[in-house]
């Protein structure tokens, strides 16, 4: 079983839709949770950074972490064609091995005008 | 402010050759990490350096090595290149290594 599972999609939605992206994980030591957006042939861009459980909102983006279920989500409201990209979830430990990020495979999202 | 910069952006090498990739972190950041991303996969951790010391190493062969310089820039070296080393190599910088990591645009390495 991979440490982080993410449905690769592809996911296609109309402009203005609410998008839900999800990851599950198996390592209960993960404490830091991130979402990155990656456009084709570019480096990942940090969207959201959360510690432990709870919700965090930034503009049209909301990140949720449910540590009891080992499940994290990213919601995008009023999606725009410019949101079309691959979305990567990433996680890291707290403690001695907190130096590395463990990524999901990424979900390819297309927002159609 | 300049973000993370990597050079070169693209590179083509022949099997068996050696390659050096370079990274300059965000000003003030003392930690640099390297990741390998093959097509259709998430980035895989290779190394992290903090204050010029290796803090961690991923599951990569000894052909991969790295170092960090006094100005916190870093280079990744790969010896005896294999076709399977073809990938996007990403550098990430962070203040301390356990805070938010910001990535550069990557170096796309093609081994032929």
C-alpha cells in the first residue's frame, strides 16, 4: 500500500463548478499537509499549508484535514479555466524524519469554459 | 523577490555521462531539497540539506549526490546516467526544512 493515495483522474468540470480533490494516507505520523498546483512542464506551486486536523480557507480554496480518517481534501469554488492543472497533495511527519514531503500522484483537472 | 531558481532548464545527456544541476533558494532560506518527478507521478524525495549538512536521503542509488554551499545554493550530481534517470528534477527551498517548501521550475533531464 502506498503511503499516499490520490485518484489521478482526469477530472473535467464546467466553469463555475465546485471542485473536490482528495487524498488518503496510511502513515499516522503525518502532521503537515499541503496542496500544490502544477501546470504542465512547470514546478509545483504551493496553494495551501495546514498543520494537523481542521479547515483552512484562502480565497476560493478550502483545505480540510481529517486525521481520524486519514483523509484530506481541497475544495475549489467558482472554478476557472485558469485552474486547469495537476493538483498534488503532499504530507510530512512531525519529528525526526520531517525533512521530506511524500506526494500523491496528482489529479489532472480541466475546467471547461 | 526572486523565487527558487534552477539551471539549466533543459538538458540532454547520453547514457553513462555525468550531470550537475544547480539551485538557488529563496533569499533567507537555509534548507534545500531535491526531488525527482517522472511523467505521471508525484515528486520523489532525493535529498535535503540544511545549513550545509545533509539532513535526509531518499531511496536513490549512490550515483546521486548533492551538496550545499555557504551561500545556501545547492547542486545535484548524477553519475553514470541511465535512461531511467530521465525526469523533471525539482529543487525546493524552505526557511528551516520543516516549514512550507517552495519549488523552482525544475530541470528537465533527458537521457538518450
